[in-house]
């Protein structure tokens, strides 16, 4: 089934936002104010969870009679990235051992800590703990893949629920509002648990909170499916809608971390603005969509997940190396470090993606 090219291109933009948010060392230099303005990974992470739900519904629509197997289908979807996931996890273990040693833990404690986390990380279950020290173990960004694996397992049940609730445009909008209302109620409960118990990452980095973003993406697919069947917008109106949606999302992106809004307003703006952007870009009728659908953006978007998995271990060891040589590096050194991390992560991701494509093409040959 043909991909929606505009969303593929947007994957690269959102991955860049997440990668930049992990350049915390920029807070040490004279450009810390700039970093503070653009250090906001929340909309990008939300976008990927919604995109995952949207994408699964889109793929499912091409095979309406196909039987869904929860665990088997989840394993199949993760299989392509799983070797890279294990590799980046293994590469990050020595760094984790080093940090445990710096914190004063003895050899026995370090071994126990590593074994406990490996046991959870290998089967992609670390996000289910709701405890950040386990969720972010080793390669700190792999919690995302763990969450997706769990959500893939429950997707067949959620898909049937979405089909039942989203029977027309009105019921789809009601379902969207109900999903967000239920999320706010559950988020309040999870905050209560986090304040009283050891669990400290139930909403952001666990499937218990992320399932609502995932389901929102599934509802967005139903809305998109109905909108695209109506008379198409003119390119001029489509371009205006894309620019307005992108501008609103960008303004929220640069201001979110600096506004003192009630928590539920922040969550609703996160959900609403990303959902609108996702649906409008998926319609793909404006100039912004056309730009995101260019061959270069497609290649970068398809390589985005490799970049996501690779950048964090590269950042850990590069920053450790630089701060070992220069305990107080200046602005120029830190900016060069940032540029080098982006260059290495993007370059390595493209190499891995191109290699995977060549292998895929070779398997198709008679």
C-alpha cells in the first residue's frame, strides 16, 4: 500500500526536534537561551505515537479481511528494528556501568542493576514498569520502542473499538473528545499514584498514558478517511490550512515550556494541535505537503527511526569524551559537538537505511 509521503517527510522533522532536545550540554554555553527555547520534545513524541496509531489503521484498511494476531503482528512490526535496538542497548551498557560506579555502587550492586534491566529490556517490557530508572535504562530513548511494542499487541482490540465508535464524522469527533476526557481523568489518577508510590513515569514514558495518544491517531485516521472522500480542497486553501496548522504547532512548540498553564490545558493543546497537523498533512493537498513529499525528505523520513536509536549512545560517549578532555568546554566546542552529533547520526542512519533497502531489493529478485 502506498505510503502517505507528507507524513513520512514529517517524521524526519520531528526526529530532529527530539534529537536536539537531548543536546543538554548546550545549557553550559552562551547559547543556553536558544537551547531553552527549542528544547521541547513533547509535541514530537506525541506526533510519533499518533502517527503509529494512524499508520496501523491506514495499513489495516488495505486488507479489511485480514485476521490480526496481537503478539505475532507486534513482533513482526518490531522485527526490522530489533537488531539495531539490541545493538544500541548493548553499546550503552558500559556507559551505564560507569555511571553506577560514579554513584558509589559496588560490583555486586552494579551487576544486579544491569541484570534486572537487561531482563526487562530484551523482551521490550521496560516501559511497563512505570519507573524511569528502568524505562530509560541503557539507551534512554528505547522506551519509545517498548511502548510501541505493547501498543501493537493491543491494537486489534483498539481497532475494533475505534470502528465501533467512529461510524460517521459526528461520532468520530465525539469519540475524539471522549478519548481526551478519559485521558485527563486517567492522567489525574496516575499523577496521584506517582506522588505516593515509586512509580514516576506512568504518563510520558509508559503505555498506560501513551495508549490515549495512540488511540487518538487511530481516530484521526477515521476523520481523515471521511474528509478525503469529500470534494478536494483547492491547492490554495489546502496550503493555507497547512501553514496555519504548522504555525500554530510551532508557536506552541516554542512557548509550551515557558507558559504557566494548568496541566490539563497543556495536555489538551498537545493533543489537539498535533492531531490537527497530522490530519491536514495526511490530506496532502498543499505546498507544505508537497515539500515534505520530496525524494530527499522521503529518504530522510524513512531513515528517521535509525537516527532516533543511534543518536543517544553517540551523544553519551561523545559528550563523555569531550568533557574528559576539556572539563569546561567553550561555546565553540559545544556547538561543534552538536553539529558533529547531528552529522554522524544522520549519516549513519542513511547508510543503514540504504543498506536495508538494497537487501530488500535483492530478496525480491528472482
